[in-house]
C-alpha cells in the first residue's frame, strides 16, 4: 500500500462513521500507537506541539513569576508557552558536541536560579541532547524536566527514544516534521494522572456535570479524529522516512565533506538521529548567505539555523547563561534541502550548485 493509502484508510473511516469532530476512535488509537512506538505509558493527542509544551508547564505547576530554564538554540515555540503561563524564561547555551543544552551550564543556571520550576531541553534538528546528565541534574535540583522532541520523533539516545526521558515529552506533527498530521502534537508521560488532567484542560476543562460547568481555566487543544487518522497513517511509515533522511544526510556528507570550512551537524556514538534536517557549519571564506543565494538563484530553498532565543527581540532582557556557542552555530549554520520526496537527481543538483560556489572562490 502507498504511504497515502494508510492516511486515506483512517480518514475515510472517520467520515463513514461520522466521527468528524474532535475526539473519536482515531484519537484514542493514535495516542496508544504513538505511546507504544516510543515506549511510554500515557499520551494525549493535541492540536500542536506548542500546546503540549503549554500543558506540560501547567502540569509541572509553573505559574506567574516562576522561572523556567530553556535551551536558547531552538524555535520560539519551545519558549513561548512559558510566557503563556506568565512565567519568566532563562536561557541556557548549547555545547558544540550536541548543539543542544550544555549540562554544565544547566547546572550553573540552576545554581543562579534555585527557585526554577522546570527545565525545557530540546533535541534540535533530530539530534539528541546529552540527556543522562541533564536528567540527573534536574532530579538533584528537584525541577521538572520537559523534553521538547518536536523535531526528534524516532531519534535514539543510548538505545531509548527521545521524548521519554523527561517528566513530560512533547512531539509535533506539523507539516514540516518527519511525519505529519497536517498539524497536531502529542504530550507523553509516565504520569497517567497528569496526562488525564491534561486531556481535561485541553477540552475546555469541562467538569463532569449534566450541565456545562467549568471550575478551572481550559483550552481548545484536543486533536480532531480526522487529523488523528492522518497521523496514524503517517506513523506506519516513520521508519521509512528515517531511513530516507539518513540517506540524504549520507549523500551530502559524501559529496560535500571535503569543501573548505564546511562541517556537518554532530552525530555522536550515543545518538542515532532521525536526521530530520541535514545542517552544516561554514567557517571558511564561503558564508551561509553565499550558499542560500546561490541555491535560491537555481530555485532551491535552504534556510538558516534557528536564531537563538536570547538574541530574539521579544526575549530581550531575559537571563541567559552562556550564549556564544549558540550564536556561533546560528551565524555559521545552514539547513540544506532534506525532504524525503527529494529524488537522487534533486540532491545531485543541490551538490552541483554548492560545489560551484567553492570553485569560484
């Protein structure tokens, strides 16, 4: 059956059984299938990964004025929910080894901010953070750990799936992720009571009463049965997607590794990434903008690395421990075309355009 066939099967079932509105059999099944796939006990299907981070913070007891430690080198959705809760973000730099949160600087941040309520670690571009020391440090300081695995579904850290190390894990099924339900996210945890509470908050916190009664603030965050059907179909081809992403990374490394000043994102012995995006660093005479513009002239899209949050105008004034490593990765970084629908000919075209840049230098 084709990749699309799985999705159509579940969506058609939703229409035929008239389960179009939020909730339904696909939602229940998607939660169970995703949880089983990554090896966690409980999951709640939501409208986005951002919503999942928001409810994870709420479940961790984060409220107005509380401090939350967050990785700086990430997309803003990792930190925006901190502000939703009227809490205060403090950012932590990455290390060169993983491009993710530096455990030593996390330790320093928790000493500077001993009242911090939670830590948000990110597995950037499908690369696992060095999770063991981060988990240990959070336990020693008594803070909740939220693992943002929005980009790392299927990534392994020491043989265990990312998203399952923290008190709460977050996945995204946005249109650009390794599998997509067109939108959507998942909150996972071993804490079944808090996942059930998250479901309650996500359905407008409607009390169990004959009439409409609300004793807490709620949100319209639950995934629809149709969207969940797409997600179930996509989950069936996750391994195929990861395999193709790895082929793309291997192709670029084989073709481009010798170019002056060019290096690839770090892949460590403890980390088996999903290779969501192939990212490079350019520290020679050829700069990221040179590559972006050359590819653009040939109608090929590439993108910069995420701009660190401690450099973002909205978060100006927030605390930051370190910052130079994240800044350097951003200033020297580039995301190459990495979609699983790229043909070998497409990849060869990207490599050919890039090589011409170095030949002209």
